[in-house]
C-alpha cells in the first residue's frame, strides 16, 4: 500500500523539480571607461542543461568591442535520463495501482502478474540508483559551471586589475538539490518493495514448500521412532516383569504329606 501511495508522488516530485527548472545569474563588469561598462549581464539556463549552448556577450573594456562567451559543460544526458526514469516510473505506478485495485484476480492468475511486477520493480530500482547517481554528478558539474566566480574567469576584461567584476545574483539550486533527494528516496522505496513483491511470486511459495518438506519428513520419522521405542519399552518391561517371578521348576517342590515311621527308620 505504501508503494501504491508514495511511488507516484515521489516520481512526480523527482521529474518536476528537475525537468521544470530554469535559473540564471547576473554579473557586473565595471570598466575604467564607464561608457564601456555593463553592470547587468544576465545569463539564463534551464533543463536539460546544455550549458555549452548558453551564450552571452560581455564588454572587453577596450572600446565598443564585445566578447561573446558560452558556459562550459553539458549535463543533458544525465538530466534527461533521470527525468525519463521518473516519468516511466510514474506511469508504471499508476498502471500498477489500477491493476491492484480493480484487477486483483487477474493479477494473481497463473502467477504471471506477480512475476512481471517483481522483474519490473527490480529494473526500476536499478534505474533509480543509476539515474540518481548520474544526475547527482551532473548537478555538481552544473553548479561549478554556473558559479559566478568561474564565469568571471572567462572574461578577458576581468583579468585586468583596473576593471571591477562582481557577481550580483547567483543561481538558486534548491529545487535541483530536492530532485536528487527524491531520486534516492525513489530508489529506497522501490528497492524496499522488492521483498514484498517477491513474496507474491511462485518462487517464494515453492521455496517455502521445499524447506517445509524435509522438516515434515524429519518430524514424522522422529514420531515413528518414539512410538517404536515406547512399544519396545513396554513389551520389554512386560517380559522383564514376567521373568522376575520365581518358578516351581527352578526351586523344586517340597513334600507336603507326613513321612511314615518305616521311612524314618
């Protein structure tokens, strides 16, 4: 039940916080010649974070000439993979919820439904782990590439001590950090559900029968051995008691009648 409730929600939070992100930073270049300065350089970027395609122009502080630059890096592969896993996990969770509620009998028919569910759960657990780890690394690269200090190093005007370059506004990465957290939460949720899905499969029930058969045979043989021992003990005791009594053959018979006088002589 927890899987049915939380899996779609966690998947929504994962791809919404990543796929719907858009941010930017603002820089300032103050040249010695104030007419050449640009105190508001806006650089915007968004999902899927193809930063090498994000271009902007900055002053060179050498007349009216301007320098065209681009951010460094491309984290689109990890971001798109992460969002794709989240979307498909959301769709499968909705489909599984409908099957659990309305088609429970067909789900358990021929053990095919639990087996498919088990395999898909294992696959999604692995994909969540890989996707979250890759996106965490990609997000780290995005943070470095969009750091205002790193961007200022790309400008030739900022390499001259007479010019003043500063960051006015830095990008906010809180939603992207949240997406990574929900990615690993999805992995924990799906991985934890593997055992519960496995118990619904025939593999688990056959394993239990395999373990229970030797135990039943052992208990039956033990009971049989105990019964024979009791029977033996009871018969042996009976025979022993019967053999303890004295017999007239062993001790002989004593004369009961009086002897005659002639015999005494």
